[in-house]
C-alpha cells in the first residue's frame, strides 16, 4: 500500500541534503513514498524574519527529496497575504500552510484569528484558484485547564488563561471561514481538534465538500476518538475519501524526536488498521497512549494514506 507523510515540519536550520537524509530514513522505515514539508519553523528565534528563509529551505528540501514529495509555503505576518500566496504558488509550492492565526500560543504577538478581515482577500483568492490550504486552528481542550494539561503542553507553553481567546472562540473562527468561503479546498490540521466532538466533525464534512481532515497527531485526538469507536469508524467509512495522514515529523529526526515519530506511527497504524484496545509508549512518552483499532477496509486505508492527499493537491 502506497503511503505519504503529508505533514512534516522544518524545526532545525539544516542543509537540505542533511534534512533529506533523516526524512528518507523515516520514509524507508515506515514505508512512505515521499513527504509534504510545511514551511513553518517553530524554533525560529526571529519569527518576523524567518519566513522567506524557511520557504526557500522547504523548496530546497522538496527538490532534494525528489519526485513524489511536496511543499506548502508560509506567509509573513501582517503583509498582503493574497499577494504572498500567489508568489508562493508561482515559486513552486503546492499549497499554503497557516499557523499563527490559529495556534493560541502565538496570540499575544499575532492577535488576529482567521475570521479577521486581515485574511479575507487571501481566502477569497484561495477559493477562486482552488489553492490547497492546511490550517492549524485551536489546540486540545486541556490547554485551557492547567490541571489537565500534559507535561509536554506545559513545557511548550501551550496552556492558556483568560487573556487568550477561548477554546470555543477558535472553533467559531474556523467555522466562520468555512461559512464565508464554502468552496475552499482546506484541511484542518490535527482533525481541527474536533475529535472531542465528532458529531460536529460529521456536520462540517457534510456541509463543506472542499473540507478535508488532516489526521496528523496530536495523540490525544486518537485517544478521544477511541472513546467513541463506533462513531469514529462510521466517520472514516463515510468521509474516508477526505482524510489524510501525516506525523508532524521534524527534519532533525534523532533521539527523542525520532522515538516520538515512531510512537505516532505505531499509534496511528493500530488505530486505523488494528483490532481491539492497545496501549503504546516509549522513551519519548512513557505514559501509555491507549487506542482502539477501527479495522478500516483496505480501500479506505489506501485513500487515507495516499490517494486523498493527491486529490487534495489536484493530482488525482
């Protein structure tokens, strides 16, 4: 079965050949035919200055990985997003990745959610030209409850008090975008964090035929879906032609990052194809992750792991 990891990030400033060596090893170990590299660099010290450099790095990595790999560009905050998106597509990107308007820990520096007029011309252009968008919007609900937040969330500053928009406000922003631009070709990263409300996910997929779900972990989405396995299986049977797979892997896959990537592969492999309840852990996350296998049919697995990504890109 052909697979592609459709959600990779640049998290270290490495030469393209070195990044490609780590990612080709990952592809070999897990059976991927290629990757989709998303330009955002979470570890950049100068968030206002990195975007052009990492766009260049993403295109260089796409080229280094060879045929069957892709790249999505990022946009510099506050400038003409529609113009930037056009330039990205002309430069050889396959789509656009959005993060800052929907990742709550960026809110204090970039206080505009995606339904802000700042994004209007960009979304209108993307709808008109069918530009694929992968959009990170929201975080897990435990980010707004320090008592429930994971150690990793606390360590990374993914916890939010009353000075941030609420969890529900981020959902409202995404749904406002979908309502205003109903023909967008847009994927919600990490299932849009609708795993905690799968009935809403059904509703959105029914209402917006250009909406895809990017099933890249956050591992909590698989734990939450495993609490409603019958509805989760029904979701993938009904909308399995508009979901795709990724791992959020780093371009520096060594040590804990490599182990965490392996853990995510083990969890998702069992969730989609396995049977029964199993727990997974390794040195990257000693606390077990418990998931229930859905035993999805082979045709759905083939769509989810490869064909839907190609359809999303307009290549199927």
